[in-house]
């Protein structure tokens, strides 16, 4: 990146960097729409009660209040008040609320994608910002949602990530039913607590996780060893099934989870070979996940953390007795773009969308130049008009500083010529028919070799 943001945790891109981000966003949007996902946008603000009803994330939430609250409004900024307002920390919880409120207007299963800013009060560091963009896809059902959507979501994300200018990646997939059934089968009843401990495995290591299991959850040495043996299983095919069964644990929920994870991995081997692995250490910290769980890492950039995560949630959204189960994944767009820029994995071919600058012979020629620009724009060629009739050399230098590849000249007799300021080549041109090469027509995003 060209500079450091003046306010830590709130990144701002320079124009050429922003073009890289737009390429990422456009690529994701096109892929999602090709698979039939509809775009929605939810409000930035939710009530504290809505945001905090699942999972322990209250320290990450930004509360919302006015600088000039009067006495009657002061309590609304109190974080203990469930009706207080706060900025959303992800897009899944607001989406669940959106589904409940609009259920009568939606056709189920409802397929949505959502690309928006989110806010978290975390300590800024590489890969973590306080304001960042996420790109989510979800499928939500009414009453039930076939497991096949868990498989489809993973394949769509694999396709979307494969189209981005990023290094190789791996979707690491587990199933909460598999894990919870296993823990229950070995006698650990606080399965949510075990999952939270296992979720810390990569941060603190196996020895400290074992101590947590024993000191906080009352696990025996044997139970801790078995839990860690399960978390140590990673395969690129369905061989994990036999490895789990070899541990000798019996439980119906375990078998259900094994079967579901097997379906995902089988499909991935066929449709996205080499992109997905079964990783039984993946737990996901939030409590609303009930089945498939996913985290994604860039190969060679694992220290960046997960760039895409999510899973199955059967009880996040409900309205009375009516349940809206869903499955979804979220891509950390800002985290990805930060790494793309800092490692120069991709760059924009120029810093502006403009392909042509129409030069001025005199200030009186400005209106005629606007007519030329309108003709070019009408054929999809991004065009600017010079503001002043300076010497042509200065107008060419202005185009060069802006990153504009072509300058258009019209003499007093109405003859048109266009100059490629990179090569110096200047040719006759007609504004009704001339066009730059396809490479120069639009900004191109080039990837590092």
C-alpha cells in the first residue's frame, strides 16, 4: 500500500488501489449472480439486543449515540439497554432479522448476497480493521433447508475465490454435529465449552488447550487426548471418516455429522479439486452454528487468518414457531485487498478510468471539445476534456500525470488526431468510429507472475 491511514483501523485506498478493490467486488458480485443470488442491503444500525443475542462479542460492538443527546435519550446509549443502537459487527445477524421481518415478501429458499461495511472495536493489526467490507452469500429456508445447500455454498465460494487475484487457498471444513457428537460420546457434556477451547488450538497450542479442557471443563486426561486426536484429523478426501471411527466413539449425532461432512468433501473433490480439506479442528467461536463450519486460508499467508468463514445455522432466525434455517459464508474483502496491495499481488493498469483526454486549441474550443467527448462516451470510451488551453506539451503532461493513455487533438480545420502518449504514435481519427484497443478501453487488473 502507498501509505498508512491517519486513523488506525479505518483503511482508505488511493484511486489505483480502489480500482483493485472494485475489481474484487465486481468479480464476487458477478459470480454470486451467476449462481442466482439476489443482492440486498441492510441498515448499518441494529439494536444491542438483536446483535448480542447469540455469542459473546459485546466487546467488539460499537454503540451509537448522538454527541448532543438530551436527558431523555441518554439511556439509549447505555450498552446494557437492549434497545440501544449499535453498528453491526457482521452481516449474518442483520440478515437474520431482515428475513424474519420480510418473510411474507420473500420466496424460499431465499438466496442472497450482501456486500457492505461492518464495524468491530478490535485492536487494529494486519488483516484486522475496525471498519471493513464483507461479502456474504446465504441460502435460507422456511421450516427446513436441504443439506445440499451446504455443499453448494462451499462450491460457489471456491469458484468465486478462484477468480480473484490471490494466492492458492484452502477451504477448511468441519461439522459441529460431528464434533459435538464426538465430545458427547466421550462423556464431555459441555460441548459448546469444548468447541470454544478447541477453537483456540492454533493460537495457544495443544498442551494449553488440554489444560483448559481439564481445568475449566473437568475433562480427564483420556478425554482431553481424544478431543485433541479428533482435532488433529485433516484429509483432502473422505478418508477422515474411517479415521474418526477408528477412535472408537459411538454417537448418533456424530454419525449424522460424519455423513454431512462426507457429502461436502465428496462434492468438492469432484467440483473443486485441491481447494477443500476436511479439517476437524475447525470449530468457529460463535454459538449460532449448528452443522457445517468453514474457515479459509491463503496458502503461504496462513498468518493472515481466515479470509472466508461461516457455516450452517438452524436457529439464528425464527418467528414464533416458524424457523428459518440457513447456511452462508462471508468473505473478508478488506483483509483480502490489504494483502493483495501490500504484497503487490495485483495492480491496476492505470489510476483513472479515463482513456482519452480531449485537448483544447483555445478556450473557445471547449464546447466543441465537449461534443467530441460526448461522441466518445456514447460509444463507451471514458473521456475527459482539458480545463484550460495550455500549450499542448502541458496538456500531454497533465494526461500523463493522470494516467490517461490517449490525447485527442482537433485543428482549426476540424481535422482530428489522437496521440498515444506512451509510444508517441499519432494518427488520424474520427470521433464517430475511433476506439482504443480492448486493453486500453478499460482499466485492467494485472496479477503478479
